[in-house]
């Protein structure tokens, strides 16, 4: 985060989330699985998410209007405009395991 927002401070919440406070007052909360942010921190949160989760591309889902980010491993992350949150998809190996369990039933 230091390379993205000079002067940002970090603290850890009771629940283990890292909460960054930006010099302009914006906040970014990283739970490990999701990154939520205040409206004024949107640009920095996008850069943080892109670096943390290794984003390799971006496109627009014409049906939903969501921006879709492609991670280095090929997974897709949908960013919903109205929520100010990025949620990381489940790891590929976990998704395969869940699919195979569903076929066994």
C-alpha cells in the first residue's frame, strides 16, 4: 500500500482485517477475501486490488454492466458498481473440488 498511497496508515481490526486510512481520509478494508473501500478511495483501491490479486485484464459484462477483471490464473472477478467492494473468487482447486462433490450426489 505504501507504494500506492504515500502517507497511508494501517491498523488491524479485531476480526483480522487490515484497514488502511489514506491521507485524504479515504479508507480501504482488506479481509483477505474481499477489499471494500470508501468512495473517495476508489482509485487507490483498484490499484491495490490489481497489484494484490495480479489482475491481467479488464472488460465490461454487457448484460450486467459489471466490470470484469481477469486474474493471472484466468479467474474472473466481477466488480459491482453499486457496492464499492472487490470479492476474490474461490481458488481454482477449491472450485474443482466443489464441482466434483456436486456430481457425486
